[in-house]
C-alpha cells in the first residue's frame, strides 16, 4: 500500500497531478485545495490514499493528513465515491464540511456538483459523530449561520434587482458589526447603505 509520495510535480491540473518519483510518474487525483499548494517542476510531498478496484489501481493525493482523513470518511459513506469526495473537498474547506455536517446543513453539502439531497443527508447522518475534530468550534457553526443569513439576504436583494457583488461587501461589514443580525434586518441595512 502506498502511503505517501515525494517527488517532482511533472504535470499539474486542478484535478490531478503526475508526481515523478525517481523516474516513475504517478498519476494522482487531487482536490483543488491540494492543487493550489503544488508548483509545477518543484518537489512535493503528498499523503496518498490508494484505492484498488477490479479494473483500476487509483491514487489520490493530499497536502495534509487531515484532508486525507476527511476523504476517507467521505468515501466510507454509501453512495459517495472518490470523485464525489474530491469535488466536495474542492468546493468546501475541511472546516466548512465539518460545520455543514454538524449543523445539518445539507444545502451547503449539495453545492458540490453531483451530490444530491439523499447523499448529502446520508453524509450528515453517517459522519456527524466523526467530524468533531475537523471544526466543532462554536465559531464555525456561527460562521455558518452568518453565511446562510448572508446568502438569503443577497438572494432577496438580487430579486429586487441589486447585483450580488454590490451588496456582498456591505453585508460582510454589517455581519461583522452584528453577528446575530436577522435576514430581514440585514436586507434593510444593505438597502440603507447602497
């Protein structure tokens, strides 16, 4: 079983890298999070998860041990394959995934392409007791509540014809001043400040 690879980044895309280890190129599936830490033609070290199927031997690489652990938790859920797990890791940070699971925010998990309602709910049910160490702080959960309030407010403003990018900075500033603000109040405050 391959546990890690250390070598030169021979090829690099947002979804895979080829790591050249003493003349042997290993094709490694990666998340966007890991992709952003790699540099073409530079030495790197990746934690590896090897998945052996009947038709293929697949390697997945991670910049941190935590990302590898989250990947393994995700693929342990029935209906979540390696590609879906990588897409989720590319869409949300480890803290965001953990907070979404702990706060039962299936809508956030569904932001990852290819994950439907049932799969998102299965992830929440199966992993709620296993993701504490990735970000169970109250701060993360309140950040998530704030993000939800912000998203709902910005959507409401878009319906009124106000572009999202115009209202987003104002929303961030208001939420920073009053983290417990309601959607209605936030919409009113943004309208006053535009």
